[in-house]
């Protein structure tokens, strides 16, 4: 690679590298902080994945919900029902063979329909006394429910609250643990959701139940339940399982739980306390988040998992609907306000979330966000940012954008595949958004840099080439080769005839004004025909075609320029508002392979062309004085421009300075936009014949051509004709001398 290309590459790559590394550092720091906005993006993607691929509902799942629904309220009465009704329902579920019965009810207050409460609700008087006497010996609903709970595989709900400093849990009958706990790894106390107060059922009911399960939810900031805790810490070393976990334990007849945390055997955390990894519930090892929660994979709401409570009370339930199943009893009626939002449902009963959790555990269908997920997302971001930095450095902004969008789509696709096939949630939103911002920043810088390059190109070339060439270069600066290159070109030289004499008649100010006016007129013509100004040399102009942009018709364009310069000169001479001398010019054109590029020193250089054919163009311009024609062109120029309609006359075979062999020299006498007169065209053909005949010494042909020219009268080729007339006369004298010598 050439040194200037190295410099150009460094000008592009070094800033992009610095921008990329800076944005990578910022992105990593932002991700480590894990701001709320990033969490919201993560949950949006998680919710969309769930909507696109919800867990399929299994009609044979071993979980059923006894729903306290609108129809049950209509048939049985308003809620809360008497505890005797609840006891009856528990008894019938037990008799039907339920594996476990989880009650999503707290029973925190005594039964309002107990006999003593009924009597107290009546006004004092004889009637109240008679009712109280009649109710003597009638069992209390709470006592009936306690009996039912004791004979059933029952779990009753509790509510965990922040420590208020009132009523310790031991006063509520929770001092005797329902389950044991074993720990592996780091102590789980600081990882689990922490509460200091347990609000639960009456002591008799709490002691009668086989298990107690917390009914607390931990929704996100948008109140959507995405995870469900399996275990809570209630302070003072007291642990409380969630309702689903406790019901599943009771259904298996297990006595406790095993909580496995970081740094347990087989759990690599390199000494860091990363949280809880799994909770074992009997035969089921449940992977969890660091706080002991299960990442839910929901099914849409299904009526098939619900059995109306009134059917159980009426004995309208078949044994196969209950036998061997885990039964959850809870409110589903809208008016009872136990509704929660999930990623795929705006509102479902809370008891259904517990049912879906048990289904998910039993089916072994997990959604996991592994400990390494955060690190993986940072690594993906860094790799994408570096890739996009490379893309922005080597590709056009439009192409870089396509590559960026495609790559981000692949990242999302891979994340969705992992979600649906492997049950692993890797958030694609942060790597994609952060790397997308990086790509945008880098392509924006490239666009600004290219805009600056275009401004530089316009500034550098606006004084040398036409405006359309400048715009083309600005749109694609890469087409401007900053080093030299060999390419076919047409070169033009022109200067003022007798400029030295003109200069002697004018003072410096007048001469400057005259020369500037002349150069302005000629420069305008050259630029209008896609020419590039090489340099000004006093009264002379050097220009060329086919650089810096390709111009496949460069010979024709140069010829058209030369003819148009004569028109502009005529207008310049005819101008009455400027007191300038009448001006004549000579123009030389030549076509050949030349070296073009930025030539000079590191401190200063010019965009110029060099080569032998450049020298020929200069010699042709000087020969216009000799042949008395305004435009002389070389043989390749005539050859390439003639098919485009330009008319030439062969003037002579000339050995120009610097050439060992003579070359054909042509006078340009017309073109498509400057058609020659009929007389000039005939004169051109006659001069062609003269030159050809003179080359072989055919005096007869020369005489015929001269006679034709004499009949035409005066044309721009008169000087050429005079030269050949002299040659003809020399040849004739030579022939006469040869005849005399022979005689």
C-alpha cells in the first residue's frame, strides 16, 4: 500500500477505533450498573417471547383449581362462606382422593357465622336468648374446619408482612415448623425475600393444617408477575415456603426442603455469593433465580383446569377429576379482587398462577436465566461493537447499516431459539441497542468525515475542473487517486499570439486586467466541457481530460473545447466595454498514455500530468504559428475524435522536438456543433491531398490540389497552402534540374 493510502486509512481507522473503545467502555459500565431502563427493556423482550411461544397446556396435568367463581357465589352465597362450608368442601376433596389441598385463604379472623357470633349479632332480648340457647352445642365452624384440615393433606395460606414490632409469630401458632430445611452452599437468608411478620390463620387452624404456604407476590415495577418465589425468610431464622411449593411438598409426603446456594458442591461461583441456584422439593429439583424464585413460563388462561366450588359442595364432581391430583382452592370471581397480571394475560386469578407453577415444576419445563447470562450479554455487546467498528471502517454507511440490522436480527433470532428450544432467556435488547448506538455513532462519524472530505474535494478541485466533475468526486472521493497513475488522456495547451508585444504596450495594471479577463473566459470554456485545469503559465493554459474522473470521449471533448474557445475568443474580441487589444491564440491537442496524480513535495503538490505526449501537445501549440492555423492536433486525437463527427485536415508530417520519428499533424477545422463551411471542408480535403502527394513527391497530384485551392479563395488554411506551394515549386525545380542533367 502506498504511503498516502496508509495515511488515509489511519485518518479513518484511528478515530473509529477510539470511538469504538470509548463506547464499549461506557456500554459495559452502564450494563454493570443495570439501570431500571435496561430492566424494563429486558422484561419487554421476555414478555414478547412468552406471547410468541407460550407453554402448551396439558389437559392431563395433575393440578386442578376449585374455583370460588361467580356461579358459586350465586349458588352458595356471598363471600366469605361459613367455615362449615369450607370444612365440607375439604372433606369431600379428601374423600375423593386429593393428593394435596392448598387453600388460597388465610382464615385470619374467627368465623363470622359461628353460633356465638350469630347470637351476638341479634338485638338484646328474649329472642336473642332463645337463639343462643338453641345454638348451644352446635359445633363452631372453625372447629369443624380444624378437624377437616387435620384429616386432609391440607395447606393453609399465610401472608408475610414487614416487621411492625407487633404480635410475634409465636403468638399466632407458627412456632412449630411444618417442614424442615437443609442448606447447601452459602446461607440463603440474605438471598430470599425477607419479611419480619407472619399474618396467618387462627392458631387452631394453623396447627391443624399439614402445611402453611405464603400467598405473597413479587410483581415487577409494572405490576406484572414474571417470577414466583418458592421460599421466603420471615426473620429470626424462620423460613416460609410459598403456597405452590408447600402444596407440592405435602402432595409427596415429604418432610422438608433442600436449598442449594452458590458455592455448594457442583456450583461454581469462584467464591462469590451469587445467590440461590435451586430448591429441592421431594423428587423435584427446581432451578431458581438468585432469590429463590421460579421464572414463569405461562400458558394462556384455560377453563379446563378449573372446577366450580359449588359442584364440589353439591357432590357433582367425578372422582377421576380429583383423585391423585393436587387441588388448589381459591377465589376466581372478579369481585373478590384476587387478580394478577402476567406477560400473556392482563388479569388472571392468583390461584391460577400457583397452579401453573406446580404444572411447570411437575412437567420439568423450565425457564432459566443462568448466572452467566449477564456476562454473556456484555460479551455479545463487546463483540458486536467491535464488529460494527470494523464494518464502519471498511464499508459504506448504507452497507454498514444493512450489516448492522442483519446482525442484530441474528442476535434476536439466537436469543429466541434459546428461549423456545432450551428454556434459557438471554436478553438480546441490551447488546443490540448498545451496539446499535455504537454503529450509529460510528457511521455518523464516517458520514461527517465523508462530508468533510467532499468539502475538501470541492475546495481543492473547484478551481481546476467543472462543477459536475467536482460533484462526482465529492460523491465518491475514493475515485480520486492521490498518487500517480498511468491512463490515456488528451492534453490541451494554448497561449496568446504576440503576448510579449502586447505586454510592452500596457502598464502592469492594464496587463493584469487583460490577462485575467482572457484566462477567465478560456477557463470557463474548459470547465464547461469536463476539462481539468493543470496550470497557468503566464498567458498559457494547460488542461487535460480523463482525470480525475473517467471520460471515455476525452479526445472528442477536448476538440469541442478547442472549437468553443475560438468562439469565446471572438466574443472576447468583439466586446465593446473593455479596451483590450485584438487577441489571437494557438491551441495544441494530443492524446496518449500519461502519468497523472498529485505531484510535488510533501509540503506542496499539484494535481498534474506528465509524459512524452504532454510535450507533444505543447510542441503542437507552438507549431500553430508555423502553419497559421488556430488548432493543431496529434494523430491519436484525430483518430479518436473523427468518429464523433470532428473534421480534420492532414497538415504535415512533422518531427517535433524530442521525437526521432515524424508524426502526422492535423488541423481541426470543424465538429458537430461547429460545422465547417463548404469551402473550408473542400479546402481541408485538398490540403489532405497536398500533404499525401508531397510525402511521395507526386507533383501532378500536388498541382491538381493547388488548382482546387486556388479556385476556392481564402480560408484558414492559406498559410498551409503557401507552405505546400513552396514545396511544389521546389519539387518542380528539382524535377527540371534532373531532366536537364539527364539530357
